[in-house]
C-alpha cells in the first residue's frame, strides 16, 4: 500500500445532540494546529464561532445541521474528519457521511448515558461493520456510575467494550484518568487548566492515594478489577470488524483525555478499507483512481452561488487537472480545482490519495452516489437515499421572486436533505423532508442565500409511493388521484397518500401497479 494511503485516517463523529460532538471537533483541530483557539458552540461576542458549524443558521441556533469535512495532520497521520449533525431531523446527512468513512467515534454523555439518536446511528455503524472507538464525555459533571455506563453501551448498543482508561473521581471531585495500557495517571485540574502525567507502578501505587484520596482510589480499584478480570481483553481484529470498542473517559470542553483519543485513532483505526461496487470489491491499494460523491453542498460561499460535490477517494491517487470518467453519464470530465477543507474554508490541492475527502466544483453535473473512475465502468454501492416523511407546499411571498425561489429549491434539493416535487393539479411546488426541522433550514436558506421569502403550508401525509407499471394504468390512476399525484425530480409519478385507507384502496383497485416506498433508482 502507498505510504500516503497508510497515513490516512478517515472517520466520523456521531452522537446524540449536546453530547459534546462539536466541542470535541474543535479540540481535534487545535491538536492538529489548524486553529489557534478552540471556540465554543454558542459563541459569545468576543469569541469565534465553532469552526465546523459554518452556516449562519448553525451559528444562531448552536446546532449542526449539515455534515462538514475537516482535514488536519496529527503526529504521522493525515486525518479526514466528518463532523455530522446530531439532531435526528438531519439524520440522513449523517447516514450518508458514514458511507464515506472507515471508522467512527461515538460520544456518550456521562450524565445521560446512551441516548436515542446514538442507538439509531450505531445501527447504521453495525450494519456497515464500522470500527468504533467510544469516548465517555463530561466526566467533570455528576454522571452515572462507570460500570453502569459500560453495561449500557454493551447492552443497548450491542457491542463489547474494552476500557483503555478509567476515571478516578467524578463531577467537582473528578481527579483524572488512569491509563490501563501504560499505568500512568493523568491529573485533572480545572481551576489551573493544567494537566500532569504521572507514571505509576500499577493501580496499587501509593502515589494514587496521595493524589486522589483513599475513598476514590478504593472505588477505582473495584472498577479496575471488574474491567481487567471480568471483561474480554482488547482484540484488534474484533475492533476492525465492529464487534468491540475501546473506551476512553474525559472532558472535551476542558481538553482532557482528547490527546489519548487521537493517539488511539492514529494507532488503532484502520487506513482506507476496500469498498463494494456492483462489479467487484475495489481495494485502496489499486493504482487506478476511483471515488464516489456522498454529499453536495450549495452556497458554501453565498457571494459566488457555488456548489461543491464532496468526493471520497476509494483507490489510487488523484492529481489536479487530471481527467476522470463519470460512470452515470459516460462522460469524461476534468477536475480542475480539487480542494481540501476546514469546514467552509477551502484550499486548492495538487494531489490526493485513497482515504481523502476532497471537494470539486459542481456546475449542476453531479448527483449523490455518482462514481468517478479512470475508465472502468462500475458503481459504488450502499449510498442511501431516503423517502421523506413530512411534506409542505412552498408559497412565495413576492411573486417577482419566483426565479430565485425555483433556483434555490432546485439547488438545495440536490444536496439530498430535501426532495422536490411538482403537483399535477396546482402550481406551487411541494417539498418533502425526513425531519421537520429541515423546513426551518429550507426557509432560512431560501431567504438568506437566494432572497426568496416563502411560507410553508403543511400537508397531511400517511406516506409517499412511487407508482410503477404500464403507462396506461398510471395515466388512469393519476386521473383518479389528481389531487394527490406529483412528479419527482426525474419526472417519475409519485402519490402522496393522506391516510392508510386511501393507500390500501389504491392497491386493491390498481393491482397491475406497484406502489413502491423507494424510487426506482434506489431499489
């Protein structure tokens, strides 16, 4: 394998909202020396906004609504980090991001333990057999018992755990973490913002009692015995198969335990892994270049109305200006200005290797899931598309802004978070989203990025179905269900059923038609 490829560590951070994900991202960037001072999620007037939350709406609300890509060096590795939204209304962006990484960091809040969104994200990781490293955050707050947290992870997330560190103390009396691997103690001093690493002879070293107090060390020794004697020893192969997770403890906001975590990714996490295609498995060591589009983002620079397609390089090397084959259209295209990212900040690069995530300018040419190669025709598989669950008519406040609205709807829908439909019987377009908060994001971005003020009229919906079958039967169906029928972006017929009864009646009356939950291209 090329030495450059061996250096790559491409991973995502996933968690429930407010577990400290964006704060952790900031600390990683600080260690990678790409920012001088780590910001805060809800920035104050004299502090910079969180680097990875670059959209105006993210800065206002203090949440991530879109995956952002961050490239940074650490030690001898090159990290490609995908910071994903934690909120369930933006889960489809997170699911797609997980297709582009080789491993993941799961953050657990020590106060709340394993939460709902973490469970859903772990299901995706388990399905893809993604290697997981776990960080239990906020140890400086009064949280759950250590052994209880480890049991929760094993029972609820269905993965074996192997603690690499253990905390001593908790909340205001948090003393630090004991490194089980090298028997060192990392002291926690919030008041002085100072860390000290003290080498121990083992868990019974008298120095631990001097530093932490007899009661805390006694509790720690009980936990240490349970962990080292009652749990399986770390098995790197099981970790790579997604069956076992190393566990670390700390406090991201206080930058405590973060460096050990980065070291773990450098030493344990896999370099780029082979990828499935509809033709064969593509190995990262192959010389021929291949990549797929897992994300499209409009208006990263609103002044220039740009569109960026995010490529995950799966094999070979890429050189600026080289020609590639676009498998979906069969066209040859030149990628003239590939860029590396620090959220919205871009830097033009000359070379990239398997494992890297790069951005290319998209003049409306790319779709999510597109495969690029150096001539061989195949398509990478497993890039999901999601049927919307919530729908609304888009009503324009100022009719003179229809051109701006239509352009905005078209471009934003190509990012994949919203789906655009044209009803058969009325002019206002309809948008569908997986999570309701996407409606707020759409309204905000149409206004701020395209100058089109809109309001959304919610539509009752039981479920959307793609209508497949003969043209004659589809024409008869659409005539009878004219109020509920629309066309999608590929001009395929869909029906938005307001309730289960109407759907069941249609299935009964039109037995020659298929009512599909997914679009034909995604089956």
